[in-house]
C-alpha cells in the first residue's frame, strides 16, 4: 500500500460530490485514516457547515461534533491555514505511529513510470523504508538497473532519498509497472537472478494452447454457450493510465466470460506485442498510443484485433458491450497518409507552420490528423491549412514538401509524425 494518510479535499462552495464519495470509499477499502480539508473558504458563497453536515451523513463526523475526524478549513489559493493542515497530518502520523528506519537498504513503490526520449526509462518511486542512493542496484518487478541519477519533486538532482520522499530514478533497463514494489540488492548478479525468475513465472502464466478471438466474435461464442476467456494486452502513454484501465477492466463481470490481462506496458504497440497477442489469442488495447507501421502490418497478417482509444470509458464500454453481446457498429479509421515534420516556422499573426515531407498517401485541408511523438499520440485534431510555396492548396501528395497548420495546436516538434485519416463505418 502506498498511502498512509488520505486527505479528503472538499470545496466549501460545492460540497460533497460523487467523486468525494468514491474517494472516501477507496480510503475505507484500504483502511487508511482520513482527515478533511475544506477548501475555498475565501469565496463569498462558502458554506463549511454544509460540508460538515454532508460528510457526517457519510460517517465522517468532525471532532468538534463528537466524532473522530479532523477537519481543517483552508484556502489553497490564498494559502490560508495550510500550516494548520500540515500540523494535523503530522498529528495523525504520530497517532498512527508511522515510522521507518532510514539506515537500511531502500525499498518502496513505483508510483509512475515513462519512457523519456533523452533519459530512457524513468520511474517515479516513493521510499517506504531505508535510503535509496545514487549507484544503488534496483529491482522493480521484472526490471532492474543501477540508479545513475535521482531527481526530487522539483527536478533537482539529489544524491539520496529517505522514507516518504518521492524521486525520479534514471538508469533502469526498461519501464517498470506502476504499483510494483522496488528493492535495493547488493550486486547485479542478484538482480539478474530475481528478474529472470519473475519473467519465467510470467511466461508460464501466459503459456498454453490458444485460439484466436476478436472482440467482434466474443458475443457469438457467448451465444454458443462456450466459456470464453477474453485475453487483453494493454499499451498506453503512461503507467497511470494503464493501471486505471487495467483496474476498470478487471472489475468487468459477465456470465460465460473471463477477463485476463496478460501484458501491459508503456509505449507504442510493437511487433512483439502483436506476436504475443497472436500466440495468446489476445486483443490489443492502445490508449493514447499507435502501432508502428510494422506492427500494424503484422496485425493484419495475423488477424490480431487492435483497438485504439483516447478515453478510458469508451474502451470499457466497448468491451463491456461485447461481453454482453451488445457491441454496436464500429467506426474504423482509414489511413489516408502520413508526413514527417522536418522544420518549424513561427509566422507572426499566422502561428506555427510545420514544414513537412509527405511520406505516403496525401494530406488534405480539413482532414483528421494525429500528431505522433515517439509512438505516443500528443494531439488529435484537424488540418486547418496546407501550403505549397506560400500558397494555400487543397491537397499535397506523397513525395512532395508542404507547410501544414493544425487547428488550435502549436506544440509541433521536429521529428513528429503526422497521420491523416477518415472515420468510416466498419463492416462486421
């Protein structure tokens, strides 16, 4: 468990919302002590007493009303009573006897991770016990490496991190999963042995005879009264999104269908992912990422079902509907071309123009476009303008250079890939 104390923040003007109730239920399920911060007390329509009454009905009774919950009225904007809130957090920590020995090898939890273009795999970890130092050998799940550098929450390089401190760790061999526990070991040989054993166990879990399954024929198998195991591979832009999607999918239940997530990871959908899906009869869900061109071609050859989403609830809705046999007609995206950004032009009163080389297909004005950076979708919008030699044109075909402007988007970088597409109803 990562959290020791939960601070429930409620706006004094809005009162208790559904997400407040959800947060309280999560804290209770984790058996974590709670205190309440009533925020925005500086607003003229603030009503802290209403918040106290609503939370009391949910079982969080203020101490001044004879209950056990600490309430602190604050204004984050004006920094009012923030010191009081910190004092109350420390008081709860003392009451819970939250202590850790800083004089042992560091261990803790990976709370976020990503693949950084300049630094490679980066893991944000929270130290639970001991001290993590630069140069320590770390094992996190099936990933290991030496901590080449540590950065604190302000981006400043530090030599070590002690209990309760979050730091970014650079130097791991790959991107670990959020939620994995990490530990420091004495030598690289030990780290190799631990990760090799974990990888072997993971492969053993996903091994076995399989038969291909797509989301579209899931309902058919259910109707045939066949018990179906829906195997899923999740790829996303950051581990936080992946874990949120994983948690939501694992909660789905339907008679005749078993949900099994066999792999998840950060980054673009690769050929390796498609090979695993093909061998395991799994579908691939991509969240804010795209398949590489080679992976896409392999998926078509192997008949692997790849589903791409930008909103988590839509992915959950599709899979839940398929499990119930109610999957609605799907709109597929038809690729129309792609271009590579080779130069950036900032023109006064006009905006940012991407100097591009059209690699395949064509680019047309008002066409749907995705901006792909290192395999991750950073924007999805429309082409607002296409230019050739300073003249606006309707379209430019493969093999030619042009200037492209994207509607309401200025953050284009050299090396970005622009994918152009249309949406059409997919025949089932």
